[in-house]
């Protein structure tokens, strides 16, 4: 819960807002969504298994083998997506810091 709080309205969100960087602000918001949605996959999956809260008479909506596949796909999306957002922030910020220096050296 603390990580969700920190990403959405806590210290991480506040640092992003103070950064005055659109790339950082958008990136942190995307990371917050990855955390929220990515972490929601697991409890929803447990509820969809036989004996869970979802499905008729506790029969479940998914077989355990289906759930394993969904979790693996979810993990890949979350980890790769999270990494690409961080990479995108780094590339954007690097371009901003490099551009002013190269513009002055050309003149």
C-alpha cells in the first residue's frame, strides 16, 4: 500500500511534480498505473481460481494452468513496460540535457 501511495500522491509523485520535466511527470504517472494494474492481476487471479470468489458456486472462472499463463504474460508486460517507461524517461532527459550544449557549440 505504501508503494502505491508513494507513486500516486506520496514522495515519488511530489518529486516528479517538482522536477518541472514533462517526461518525468508522465513517466511517473505511467509507472503508477503499471504498479496499480500489475499488482491487481494477482488477487483477481486468485479469486478466479476454483474455490475463489468469482465464478458460479465457487467453481472459478479459470483453471490453474490458465492462471499460470495469465500471470506469466502479466509479469512480462509489467516488467518490460516498467523498464521501457524508465528507459523513455532517461532518453528524454538525456536529450534535453545534451541539446542545449550542442546548440551552443555549433554557434
